[in-house]
């Protein structure tokens, strides 16, 4: 089954169960300042869950464009390293707004997976929220999943990847306990079952999350019960496609095959001499490029342009990360924008904005690429020399210089370093950044005192920090 058919089968299945098929909302959320990019199918229904908005239906189903490259759900660093994470992906979902709850949600999910998609039951594992006896009983007694394939999982706060069966859209907003369905890709692949110490391998892959929306979390972390218990689910189209197409990694599905080939030839055409002939088709860098063109193209299609703050900076980070991977494979001239056309060919039918915007998206990305190609070679030279002599850490001053002078976002520098098993001194980077911010502020004050124009850098900075601050660290900040 091709990805396009899977998408349609999902929507039709839920339409047959009384769900309204609703179009994807843009990747840029309409008026939600708590959210950088749409990160789940439920985002467009947030106010319906909260009881602030009403729809003419109580059941809906969507295929939602999602981006997870900043904020609470950030998978940027996973891309290229796991078989299952993208920055951009499509989330298939069914929603109940105070209509059905746990029992029907679980039954529907099981019916779709085992009857419609005909997945073997013994390959499916489920997790439930540790205290959710009700969900456990439904899975075990009503659906018949044996106890050895049902895992109870708690909040696991703080664990980087570990399963977490309490789903939250962000630090605030609708949330609730969830039950997740995993597919066992077989013993040839490393990784333990959900909840086990080595669960983060790619053998047992989470395909579907069913969230029982019950609370609204406020800024103080207090949980307020929602007006009506509801259901929000999300299944990654690329992950279920991998299962149904009998491949392991998302990158092996039909949707990606042509895109990877296009990435290879675009990079090859930008590689001087005959170097392009030798590019390994399985290179993780090609996967990163194929992934990132989707995130970049959809983001530009929805109105974002590369810039130095907020969404524009996330776009810039993703684009430059992709360009650096092309550079690593040998590209010395712009290649990335050439992937917009093959992408529009692959996904333009489902998402016409790609076809309509093809020229503009290509042009926007080309400009960004031309700009970065002016500094990347010098920046890479500096980074390479900082990485010489088996250092364990690249110092913060160098990382900051790369950021400030050569346009290397911190995560790009970290990505290069990670390939060589080296860390970046993020504290030192932030210190250098703060120092420069202070200097800029002082200069601004000085100018004001002199009666000159105020440069206004401080506000720029706060806007970005507010949006992308990711609890543990300031991923990247901008001061002009
Ligand atoms: P994981 O634990 O694998 O990171 P998750 O628990 O963070 O996934 P959810 O927030 O529960 O994911 O999202 C619902 C579904 O969306 C997942 O079950 C998965 O199928 C899909 N999904 C989530 N993140 C990604 C991603 N970065 N790329 C592709 N699919 C994803
Ligand atoms: Mg995740
Ligand atoms: Mg998970
Ligand atoms: Mg999940």
C-alpha cells in the first residue's frame, strides 16, 4: 500500500465511523503564541477541547502536516540517527470532542490495525499510563492483548527519549494520559520493548498514540479538568507506511525513494569534478537532506522565510543543516532548492500548496543557500581546525564565532561535532552570546544618550527566546 492509499484508508475508515474529514491546518499555527509550529493533529482543535470553540461535529479525522524542530517536541537532533524521526511528518488522527472515550478509541485503533491493515496481532505491543486500570482492562479483557505485551508506563519526567504516557501539547494546554501502540520490527534490529532500559532502539517502533484528553494544564502546572473527556490520536503516516510496506526505516517507504534519489543527483550535480559519482546512496546525510527539504518547503509554503528570529530562524537552522550535509557529501554550489520540484511532484497532489508555491519556495531556498555557501567553506575550515588533535570539546568562543561570523547555528556546529564524538561547550557559547548582547545593549544606551537612533536589539532577542527556549538550554539566540 502506497503512503497516499494509507492516508486515504485511514480517513475513510474513520469517516465510516461517523468522523468528519477535516483538512490539515497550516504548519504555522494561526493564533497560538505558545506554539512555534504545528506539532500534532490536535493543535487545530485545541479550543474545541478546551470548550472555547464549537464545531458542527463531535468526531473528526485528519492527516495533519506537523513539524517537530523546536519547543516541547523537538526531533531535529534525531533525524538521520533514528529510523523513525522526521522534522516534518504527517500525523493521521481521529478526534472525539466529548463524544466517545477510551473504549471506542481503543477498539477503533485495533480494528483499523488488525482488520483493515491486517497487521499480525502478535507484533503489536501496547503501553498504558501506569495508573490507568481502565485502559489496561479494555486492552486485556475486551481486545484480548495478552498481559506480556501490555506495559504500564508513568511520566518518566526528565528522560530524554523514554516513553512517557502522559501526553502534553506544550507546557500549557490540553493534556492527558495516553496509550501507545508499538510494532515489533523483529529481532534482527537492536532495541528493547517499550519501558525496558534499551527501548530507544528501533526494533519496537511506536506507531500510534491515543490520548485521553482530560485536563488543561496552566502556567503553574495545575491541571484543570476539561469540560468533557475527549480523545486525540496521532499515528505517523511514514511509520505505519514502513510497517505496511515491509521495510524498517521510514526512509525506505515509497514517499522517500524518489526524494532520496533526487537528493543524490542534486548533490552530485553540485560536486566539482567527478566526485558525485561516489556518493553512497545509504548515507545518513542524504536522509537528512530528504527530510529537511520537506520541513523547509512546507514551512516556506505556509509563509515563513529564513531569518534571524522565531520561526524564520528555525527554518534557517533546518535549511543550513541540510546544506552542511550536502557540503559534507561534496556539494560546493547550491543544490538544496533543486529538491522543491521533485518534492512537489511527490506530495503536490495531497498538498496543492507545494505545486502552487513551487517557484517561490525554490527561489526563497535558493537565496538562503547562496548566502550560506558564501561562508560555509571558511566556517568548516575553522571548525575542522578546532576539531583537530583529538579534542573532546569545542570551546564556546569558537562555536560563537561560527555562529556570529559564519552563520553556523549552534545545532549545526553540534551536529558536525557529534559525527566526530565531540561535544560543544554550550555554556561557553551562551556566555559569549550574553556578553555580546550586553555590549550591544550598552552601545544602544550609549547611542540613546548621544541622541542617536536606538537599535532595539533587546526586543528581538526576547521574542525568539520565548518561542524556542527549550527548558534545558537556549538552543540558539540572536542579537544583531
Ligand atoms: P517517539 O517516542 O517515537 O519520539 P512520540 O511519543 O514523541 O514518538 P507522539 O507525540 O505520541 O510521538 O506523536 C504521535 C505519533 O506521531 C507517534 O506515535 C508517531 O507515529 C508519530 N511521530 C511522532 N514524532 C514523529 C517524528 N518526529 N517523525 C515521524 N513521526 C513521528
Ligand atoms: Mg518524540
Ligand atoms: Mg513516544
Ligand atoms: Mg507517543
